[in-house]
DNA sequence: CTTCAATAGTTGAACTTTCTACTATGGTAG
DNA sequence: CTACCATAGTAGAAAGTTCAACTATTGAAG
C-alpha cells in the first residue's frame, strides 16, 4: 500500500523497502554462514563466536556475564551453551577467585585448535557472502549504521 | 591481531570492525524488536512477518512453500509455525485445488485483527531502533547492501 | 500406461533458546 | 552486625528450530 511521505506513523515505501531487504538479507546471511561453517567444522556460528571472544581475552578467559554481554545472549543461554561446549572439551569453567558468585570460562587447547581449524574457511565464507559482495564504502556504512543501532537498542 | 592490508585470507581491521558491528547490531536489534513486539501484542517477530506476507498476498493466501521462500525459513519451520498459528486461530490451511501436493495458508479475520492491532507499535519500534537512528542515506545504503547480500547467498 | 525423479509438505526426535524460579554471594544502609 | 536488595549464575520445563525420514502428487521419459 502506498504511504504518504509525511506520515510519521508508518514507513515510507523507501524505508519499508530498506527494512525488508535488511530482514531478508540478515536471515539469508545467517543461514548461509551457519551452513558453511557446519559443513566445514563441527561448530555453529554461535559457538564460533564464543571461541573468538575467549581467544581475544586475557588468559583466554571471560566471566560468564561478560560473555553474555559481548554476545548479546541471555544469561541462561550462555550457561547452556557453555555447558554443552564444556562437555565437548572446548572450554572449561572454574569459579572466580575475586568474586565468589562469578564463574570464569576459559578456552582449552582443543578449543583453540577448533577455532584455528575453522577460521580460514569461515573467513572466506564471510568474504564470499558479505565483505566481497559490497563496495568498501558500503561495508563501512553498514558497520557505522549497525553501530548506531546497537547504541539505540541499549536505551 | 593486526592484519596486513594485502592479506586475502583474513579481514582487514576495518572490515573486521564492520563485520563485528553488524553481528552485534543485528543480534541486539532482533532481540529488542522481539521484546517490544511481545510486550505489546502476543506475536513474535516471526509470526508478525508471516501475517504481513499473507496480508499482502491476493486473497490473503500463500502456498506454504511461498511463505518459506519469502521468509527464508525451512519448510519444516513453516509447517510448525503455521500449525501453532492455526491452533491460535490466526490462519487456516486448506489444500490447494491446482496442485494436489500443495497447501494454501490464509489469514483469518482474527489474524488480520492481530496484525492491525500490533502494527502501529511495532512500526514505532522499528523507527525508534532502526529507521530514525540512521540518516536517510545510511538507511538506503543499508538496504542496498543487504539486497546484494541476499543475492550472494542465493549462489 | 508405467516408471521414476523431483517437488510439496508433514512428522517426530534431537537440539537450542527462552522463561521462570531458584541458590548464593556481595555491597550497603541503618 | 544484620537486613536487604542487587548481581551472578544455574536448573528444569516450555517453546521454537533443525534434522532426517516419510507420504503423496506431479511431470516427464520411455
């Protein structure tokens, strides 16, 4: 349905089109990256992201809540995800000395190995379906835009 | 880790930053829109999208497979989703006259009502967290970029 | 007309995520 | 010191998604 440009309640056709393209694109990209990653490794994209965060942290260790915050996952999602990954030997949990309530999650050697093994093909998949598909300018704007969105979701 | 600009395997720091911002932004946006929508209605974002597609189709009806394609969902996800929505009276299924294998899914009056009731607040949430947060140019580029990504995921 | 591959959709089990309630520790105000 | 509220994390059930196997129909080849 055609909307008037001045309507503040609805979206203009152009806004609508961008929003739809965004929804569809993220759905397809997510599905594609997951499929590629699961074909090439036995990690899901979510698990891969957990490994990345840990690998970039001092002592390859993070508190459960830091993991939750940086991945934008719920607390209980992190608990379950890490429990499954711990069962597979990718990470270990140990209670936190500084804060008796806290739990540290650390990468194991097997976790590092899994990440190193999966990374090259995953990066190439990200290139093939996102980075190399866009102009450098588009990619920059995309990043800037999503940064603003992240902030707006904080409020 | 700092990567060389000329490395074709890894991402440059700038590319990396955009990619991370994208991942985090989509995660937060999705979570926020879902939360808003579920507070204001009893629809999930996925269900809302189903209702939108149906509402825009001739006779407010689509084949299960068209629904799957346009939403980028798996067949079985559509089956389960529609079964649940049918139990709640939002849609009905009827077998397709033209193709004996096919199933048509149609919006009910209750489905239309649910969509109409949810739309204004949902649109305002999309505005608040995406549309109004970006410059018009950013939004356009975002849409164009994600359109390219959708295409690249087809291959 | 029959065979056969391809397409449409469903089903139930396995897995993942969310929701709700819970335990335990930490910090702070009286 | 002792309430008390906030924070950290977990546990199990409910809800949603994926996976693999299945039925049924269609369309095309012989």
